[in-house]
C-alpha cells in the first residue's frame, strides 16, 4: 500500500471518463477545454491528482506513433507534473493500450490494475472498475481479445490511419465498448462494483473505494465505515471527487468551457 502525505491545505482530486475524441474531435473539444479549465482551477491546492481511466475514447501506442490530437490536455498535464504535482493514471477499457508514453513524456505513472493507497491515515482502493465483480460480462469477453498479445500484434500491422479510424468507429458505436449498454443505476443490490467492494471488505477494510467506468456519479455507504464512490463522467455530469485529508466529497465543475 502506497503512502501519500498531504501537507496542510492540500487536497487529492479524482476524475475519470472524459472520452476525449468522441463522438468526434470537434464535438469533444469543448469538453477538453472544460477539463483543462478544471485542472487550472485545482492546481493551487492539488497535492495529487488521480485520473481514473478513459481520458481518451481511444488510445493506442504504436512504437513510434501516438494518436493525433489532445494537445491542450496533454500540455496541461505536462505543466502540472513539471510544477511538482504528482499525477497517477489508471487505464480504462478505452485506453488500456498505454505502453510508456505517459511515463516518458509526462512523468505520470500508469497502472493497469487497481491500487491501494494510504492518504493521511485514510485507506483508498482505486481503479477504473472495468471487468471487476460479478457483472460486466460483455466487456470481460471483449477484454480478453483486447489484451491478447497476438491480437495487439496484428493490430499494430494496420496503418495508424486505418487502425485508429476503425477503433474510433467501434468505440463510439459498439454499446458494450462505449458503456451505453448499462449507463443507468441498477439498484444497489445489482451494481456489480458495489458487490465487488463488499467482497473485498470481507478480507480487508478500506475507507474508500474509488472507481469510474459506470459514468454515473454515486456515493454508496457499504457498511457504515466504508464508502463506494463512482466518479461519473465529463460528458454529462462533469463530476469529480476531492479528499481534503479528512473528508471525501463528490462535486460538480460548473464553469463553462
């Protein structure tokens, strides 16, 4: 479990599911500008920033090529890390093909699995949330294909102009990939991430579980002392979580881009 000590007046921020590039680069540009404005608004007191997956609607790193676009957000992330603000990135189901670019260019560690943190003596379990728990069966099957080394090798042989265009089309139009298939509250007893958290609590206590993926802002108390928080998205809700060293809260960024 990694320890993070917040200095007085500093906070930890969590955000996920921007899906920049969807449904088109032009349509997502206002969302990118709004997210950059949010990053600007928190840099004065950010002790750490967690980006919990699907910042991009599609991201695939060839050996010498990365997807075109996203200049504003990538530049802002570089500015923040250069200023000394640690940023931690968790891949989601849309950007799981990260392979060193963020680490080398932006000094941002990238995780492909959930991680545990102790922040000012408060324990956090953080991850994107895809493929966890008893549900999400459609994506679990698809993820086996996406993460298969041979399938990735085949995809790399496609010219980037063709490969990226094909992947973007599938990302927007396939409901299993896009998340539109279940982007509604299922009820606490049927929310598979809630069930996953409850099972984790049977073996170890965490004060907070932080996930994205569901695109719904949620705060659910699990057992009186533990809380499941879903971060929502930056498409419809523009929500994020903030921890001030004592309390975690889910908030909305209302500033227009």
